[in-house]
């Protein structure tokens, strides 16, 4: 399977603990995105990378959140001091490169479902 | 906060019936995409539209992009149980937003045999 993979698929943690999620994009995809989806809502953009450079962070991403893509391949999303409001599905997507005019296809992974107790 | 409005929020129909899902925005899209998402999975792209007035067909699915590029619709003909899922529209707004998708809240479609 050469699609986007995410690990773990499910994570249950206690409030105040730190968690880290991993995303492996499709090979040779330059752009990598993180989204968060809560129940009954569509995904919300969090941040994205062009190769190893993090180009933008949403205002949704508080200081407790940090994302990295150290070698321009896989990415990690860490949440420190988790809160119950962090409970959501965290989705990763990748695309080959930015297409002029937009409309590039983003390929989504299966997501990591986080439950903070 | 979602910038796109999708309607209806929920749609339950019998197999063989037709359905239409709508996506509206007060701003002009540079492009708009439709995705389908099944429980526990990530969204899967169905179509991308970029030109006002554009119509695309994917088997029994017909996608329309409004002339002013502010709205779109997805029409399914003779729905089947396999069409059940969450249908999401996602748009890009202008050059600063290329690649950053803004999603609607989705329309949950249930097709019963």
C-alpha cells in the first residue's frame, strides 16, 4: 500500500499527558498537511509543510501543538499537556507539489483518533 | 469556523432515488473539491472543479460549479447503498490559500436498500 499512513490509528490518553502522532506521506510528495476533525464537522486546516519547511500554522494551533517534518519525508504532530477539547480525529494529507491556480489533489490518510479523558 | 455552508446536513433516501447536496460560500472559490468520507477513514477526493459553470460527471454523480464560483452542487442519480457516506465540499480562496482547503461541515447521506 503506497497511500498516506498514520500511526497510531487510535490513542486514548489522560488530560495533561503528551501525545505524538506520525504521518508518512506518499513517497516524493513535497507538501504535507495536518487537519483536525471533530464530530459533526469537516476537517479544519492546522498546518502544512513544503518539504521540511513549515510554511503556515493556523490560529487553531495553540502553543501546545508542534509539528515537524525533519527530513522532508514523514511528519510528527505533538500535543503537550492534552486537554479534553483536543479530542478529535487528526488527519494528514499529502500532495505532489503546488499547482498554479490551486486545485491540487490532496491524498488523505486514515487519521488518528484521539480521546482525552 | 467554516466558511462554506453545506445543505442539507443529513439526507436519508431509498435505493434508486435521486439526491442533491449543496455547497455555498459568500466568497469566490479559486477551486472547489468534493470528497466522500466513510466512518473511521480519511476523505477521498471525488472531483475538482475550477471553472465557473463547469459540469463534471463521474458515473452516477454530477458536479456543477456555479457561474460566479461561489456555489456548487453534487447530484447522485439512482442512489445505491454504496453511496452512503459523508460528502464534504472543500474550497480554496485566492492565491494565498492554494493548497489550504476550507471544508464545509458535510452532508451525511444514508441510502437504504
